[in-house]
């Protein structure tokens, strides 16, 4: 999306709020699509509305982050997440669908995935609920079911045509579900914090970007294959964005480390296209490897950038 157009759309949305509220909401653009606990409380008090209503009010802003070159169908999602064990320490995370021209549709990132990964990468410890502009597809319902505590997850759906808002539990939307416990995993995505995996590089490197990718890999969620992987992207403006692998019991909704790094980059760039200058992938290959998929997707995003690959053990 063209940055000038995106900036004007964000500005237009923010101007629908009073100056005091606008000041807090503008921070979303500086924090990678996050409304922090502090600003969340300020906006809630100023507007005198519930968390669910605020999430609905932010859906049009979430949609502005989308990249829909194939479908031209924008979906926005807002996730409410706990940040610590402290009661009331809640933040909101925005997400939108991201499509990749010239790639298979299986590479697409769904809006619900975007918001959840955005929260996960920014330190959220639990998702309490999500609001979405369209009913979650079966793929997204499966992705959400991987979350720790998903049986209590509440989903608010805003009908874009009729304007009606309906509330659902994930268990109602996905009956007789197949998830982590069926494959022997005792905890889901964003479960209780665990010690990071102990990884070392097969080829020694002091490159800070390689070490950052290794650190990201250590916090992967990969209970089914143990294929720990982390990816770091560097853009021409010098910014870096790290992502880590997120598996799913149904396998297909899993997101490679590159996909999650792209989510981090897209939310930080607020809908504008970013030029990638460097990409590093560190992984511990097991029964699978993310390298081929990441190389393929990177070639679409940055044809002249080679994926730097480092094997860990």
C-alpha cells in the first residue's frame, strides 16, 4: 500500500475522536499496532465504554494494516491480551490479513493470526478475546484453538454488511475440535512461560542479526516437530524485525519464522510497504525444515535479497 495514502487514512480515522483520545490512539502507530495498558485505560475512561466496544471501535483502524493485492477483501482484528499476572494489565493488539502476489494462497497470513502473533511477539501472556470484521474461517478457528485457554476465548463478529455484532465462544464456533492435547501437548501457544531452548550455532557467528535470530528461535512454539526457528528482517531504513516459529496441531495453520517476522514488520510499518535489505534464518532442522518455504516467500518480497541460513543444534 502506498504510504501517503495509508497515512491519510489513519489520520482520517483518528480525527473521528476527540483530541484527548486521539493522543492515546496515535501511540498505536508507534508501537507496532498495540494500544498499551496505560493508554487502554485512558481511552476506556474518556469514552466511557466497555473493552468490547472499544475493540469494535478500533476494527476500522486494524483494517488499514491489510495488504490484499489478490482478494481486495480487507479483514481487521483486535485482540485483547493480558500482559502480566497483574489484574487489569491489559493491552489491545491489532492485526490484518496479508497476501503475497505470485505466491500460492497457502502463504497468506490471516487477520486473526496477525493479531495473535503481534501480541505474542510483544510479550502478551494470554488472549482474553478477539473482535473481527468477518466471521473467522475454519482455518482461523483452528489457529485460535491452539491458544492456551482457548476454551474460554470470546469472539466478537461485526457483520460488515448488516452492521450487526454477535458474540460467540470459540467452542461454539469449533465443536468437536482437534488440538494440542490430541497430539500429546500439555500446553498451547502463549502457555505458561518456559525456559528458552538451549541452542548453539553449528558455525560460530558474532553477527548481532544472526544472534538475534538465534534468540528468537529459542522461544519458538514447536511442540510437534521441535523445529525451532527464528528470523530477522532488516529494512533499508535500518530497522529490524524478529519473528519465531508458531506450530499448530493441524499443521497447515502453522506460521514460519519468516511469516511472523513479516507480521511484526507490517504492523510496525503501519500498512506501508517496506524494502527488505537483509534476511537471516536460524533453525534447528528436525523432521522438517522451514528453509525452502522461507526462500520462496522472500524471493517474492525481495528478489535481490538472499536468505542467510544458519543451522542450530
